[in-house]
C-alpha cells in the first residue's frame, strides 16, 4: 500500500513488533483521517503485517528514532506525525481526537496523557480529567506527536544516543522553551500496557543509559536534574468566568485536584512532583 494512502494530513508511524497493539486503533483507511505506516523491527519482518491496512516496511536492525530520522523527507510530507510505541492501547476515535486537539490548539509537540492502568515513568504525563490540554516543557519519547516544523527541528537529536533515553528532555529546549505549544493532551488519553524497558528492543552489551543521558545533556545544555514545568492548561469545561485557558497557579492546582486520576489521588509522590512542576512553571 503506497504512501500517502489518501493525501491525508496526519500520519501514525509505528515501529511494530510481535506483540503490537496497533490492530486496536488502525481503523479503516476509507474513513480514518490519518495514514498508518508500520515499520517492522523484529525477526518476523514486514511479512507478518503485509495484510494490515497500512504502508508496511522492514526496519530490522534499527531503533525507533534513528529510523525516523532517516525517513524525515517522507515523514514531513504530513502536517503532523505521531510516534507511539507498539504497546499503546487506544481506539481509532481516540487517535482522531488526538490529532484534532493537537491541530485545534496550534501545538508543536504533544502526547496523549496516560490513563489509569498505565505504566508511568513521569507523574506529569498522567491523565487529568479537568483538562483538555496541559502545557508543559516535556513530552515523552514513548508516544510524541510532532508538527512538521517541530519534527524538522528536533530530528537531528534522534541519533544523539543509542536509545531514546534523554532526547525527549532536549526537545523543549530545541523548540525554544515555549509556554503554550508543548504538552499533555488529556482529551485523548491512552493506556501504556507494558513496563518501561520490557519491549522487544534489546540493550547492546555494555549499554549505559546514564551515558546516553549525559551526552544529550551536554550537547543541549540540560541540567543534571531535569526540571519539569507545568505552565497552565485548557480546561475541558469553561470556568465560572467563561474562561477555559488558565495559567499555572492556585486555580490550576485546584482543577488538578478535582480531575486527578483515582489511583494517585492520595499518593504523596504524585502531589509532591505536581506541586513542584506548577511552582516552577508559574
């Protein structure tokens, strides 16, 4: 199946392995508002997915972001490209909402927030029911959604390390640290179904993730301890004053408390990190 499938503006580019969840959300090419590119990375190769309604290629022997960097000329034929890992659970309607919300708010780089039941590395990525979008200085490498312009600017970072460890900390810096163009899309959450590091990618012998992180940090001037910042957000429903967009501060925290995921409502770690990110983002 050739690219583009129907001249659509959005693409999902997925590195696909033997246990991929993509058939939950791949949808129907005749009706979905996005194209799908499956790039196989395990021993079965592209033949395992040849009958799926997608453009399928063989990407064995490469890693997610190194492969994406090599394909930038093709990927940037689209207005926006989503790069989920192959253990993300969502339905076609959720993918549609993700792209629609991204475009409607003029975002450059974003990700779906992680719903209850997800394996989570960073508290700032957890879903919050009060918001449609939360502005942050961070988007995780697990499932980033790039505008064409952001992809062009960030792609040189994709081969800075063997893994993706650390490159997502640099993307906000590369894009100029905007306060209202990066963030979490709570209006289209997903579930991350596997523990971090449990995918099919195998670390090469002697691989040191800390060295990857240090190399990226040195190149892009990142602090040794990354500072997560929450700058504000767009409420799902207007407040009593009719406003939907609110800055980081006490009202923002009150809305966070009202919409917090049940699993972390009374969790000290979550609230400690949330308070710090809001304080630093004011």
